[in-house]
């Protein structure tokens, strides 16, 4: 007989709802930096894939070319990104995250770590362990989604 916690199948609908709720909480945690969700998403994307062309950012952020241009102009004005000519194609512009832009993302992550750690303090040891045990599978899910 399988232990109860191993016999339960993944309820994808329930999983998606929990992830949506956690994402909403994570996004709304207070922060010193008051940037739009899309601007923060651009910075997050650039922390992993800098530099990127504006057309690539348009696709990853799922906004129009004019919207991404306006966001990048504002982020550049705030010193969070830089636009430079593509050395391989003089017609194209590459967007680079600046150290100040990376610091915004790092400080938000540290703030979230502190807040979520406070929430996790209210979980039982078994609940904390269950989350810890799920992290490798969640990482793998992110990898699979990134490859799709």
C-alpha cells in the first residue's frame, strides 16, 4: 500500500489556481520601487537575457512595439536600462539592464524572501517540508515551460 501523500494525483486545475494566487501575492508585496507590472517584467526578463532587441522584448512581454518602446524609454530615463546599437546590425537596438536595474530586481527578491519567510513561519514543519520537496519538480516545470 502506497503512503497517502504519494498516491494523490496532480490536480492541474487546483495547482494552477494556487500558483495564480501565490503569483498575485508575490506581485503585490509592497516595494520601494513603484514600477508597473510590465516594466518590472521587462527588468526581470533582462536580468536573465540581457541584452535583447526591442522586437524580442515585444514578443516575450506580449505587448505592442510602441508599448515596449515607451516602457524602455521610461526605464532608460530612470537609469534602469540602456539602449545601444546592435554591433551586428546597425539598424537594430539592444536593450541592456544596468546595475541599478538589476538592483531593483534583487531588492524586490530580498523583500519577497523576507515576507514569504514570515508567512512560512506559520506553516507546520510537515507543510514546510512538503514545499521544500516540491521545489525540484517546480524548477523542472519552469524548464519545460521555457523550452515550449
